[in-house]
C-alpha cells in the first residue's frame, strides 16, 4: 500500500508539474494569448493576419485579441500600465525613446534581428535603432514609411504646376484652394527643414531628454516664418486644413491640391476618380521680393511605422513571432494593397504593383527630400501648433507679431528640459 501510494503521489506530482508548465506558457489549457494593438483602420487587416498566423502555426493554440489603439497615443496608454499593456503594438518610430525609457519595448536579437535587417531598408532599420546605456540595439520591426506628399486634381493642375506652391496658387481661387495644415508642426516643420534649420536633443543613458535647442527663430527662421505667414493670409490657401476638411474639399471641389498622407488615399481617390494624382511636395518662395528670393524644396519628416513587442509580455517569444509575421514581405505587400502603405522591405518595394502605384511613386520621390523622424523633441508639437494657430487668428483680425510669436514658440520648445 505504501509503495502504491508513493507511485500515486509521484504521478500526481508529475501531472501537477506538467500542468504548471502549461499554465506558465499560455493558460490552464495550454493556449497562448496575445493582445495586439493597431489603429482602427488596420483592425480588419490585423485580424486577417492573426488568422493566417494561427494557420501557419498549427502546433500551438493561439488566442489573439486585436484591439484598437491610435498610434499617436500608444506611449500614453502603454506607459500607464506597462505590465498589462498589449503584447504587440503598432507605433511610430519617434516614440521609441519614451517607450524604451519606460522599459516597454523588447530588443530584437539573434537570427530574428539578422532577418529583419536583411529584409528592410537601411533607413527604416536606422529609425528603430537606439543607443541605450552605451549599447546600440534594434527595438522594433518596421513595415512602412510615414511621410506626407501632395494630392491634386489633374483636371485642373498639370505636373509642371505642382512643382511649386506659386504655380499651384496661380490655378487657385478663393473657392478652389490649396490646402496645407498650418497648425500642425508635423507639416509646418517642412518649411524650416527646407532651409537647413532644426533642433538638437541630448539624452541621458536611459533616453530621457536632458537638453533641447532649436534655431527656428534665427534670421533665416524669421524669413521662413514670413513665407508661411504670407501663405496663411492668402485667400487661396486653406490653412486650417485637417483630414476631414481636406477630404471634404476634394469631394465638393473646393480644394484642388492638398498636402496629406497615405491614410487619406482611398477617400481622395474615390472623389477624384480618373483625375486623381499625387507628387512629391512642391517648393515654396523664400525671401519673396528680396535679393535673396529663391525656391526652397519642402523637406518632410520621414517617420516609420513599426510593430513593437512589450518587454513585459508573458509570451514574449510568441509575440516576437507574431510581430515578425505581421511585418514580413508577404504581409507588407498585402498591407500595401489594402492601405497603400509603401513597404520597407526592399524586395516588396520592388513589387510591380508598388512600382506602378501613383502614391508609391510620390512617396519615393519625397523620400529624397526628408528628415528622419528620430530624436524629435517631445516639446516640438504643442508650440508649433500654437504658432500656426496664432497665424490663423492673425489672418482674421490682422494682429500677428511674427517676431514675438516665433520667439515664444522656440522658447517653449527649449524651456521644457529635463535636468
């Protein structure tokens, strides 16, 4: 009886141990649960990818929950509760410093890192490469460029017309406008970057900002701001443009050209039909009426979207596997077909459909005139929005002190420094 009891207890212990192992891996029934956050527009695509991922891995039982999270607000939601945030999430590369500082991103390593590096463009890999405590590492898997370009109605504007804002405006009226989001620093920085202006951010070993400087308010920056102010005052320019106003304007014909991104492609194309066209950003006139007058190419931010893996994921290897699958060559092509996202995968970028696409061509042209969205001051966005808003108000009431407003903007960018 004692021997039987010992055998029984040993068997029970073995079963308990096996159950414990299964529980640690994914749950009481051995299922592996992954939560994935993507934008609302990508939800259906992500659901399809999740089903394909499960089909490709029949040896495991996956429960994959696709949840909606706007990419601009990912750091706030993740860092609010890192341990219970999503296992995998889509985010923007300029958010990496904040996420890494909050220990919310796992580093890519080993053979997986080799595969990701070999597949994707050098610039996209650079955008997710960060130096933390003196050691360089890759902290995400890129899948598309994130920049802006020009949409236009080719029934009104020719390819020559769209090379400069002045030429575009020559075909505009107060009822048929050129739209540029002048209250959004992501877009308006392009004027300053075009003249070689920018900012400098220094970080500590944990990627927390320790020093921020910006030269937008020097003599050149004053002239750049003057050029922007002239556009805001022009009745042919829709300076309060945002996504909804731009798409509505193409729909009713009140906008014939607009600066925006790939996310508006489907809607704008549906409105313009055979007159749908796109190109790189135009030039603007710097120093108009002076001896220094010149055409300056708008230089946009070139950001990248990526899939990151939570450092606190309970199933980190599986999360890495899913992120790599989501961003692989085949799915980058499918993502392009569904959303128009130009792949970062070098081979996918050469796909015939990508090469012949109107917006993909425009984005590729614009990428030659971009600044990588890396090391961007966390303080940049609100002051730049304030500067644009002050211009809009000034255009209405005739009261805009360019010098003081620009100084206030730059002071606000520089003053919020973590010591």
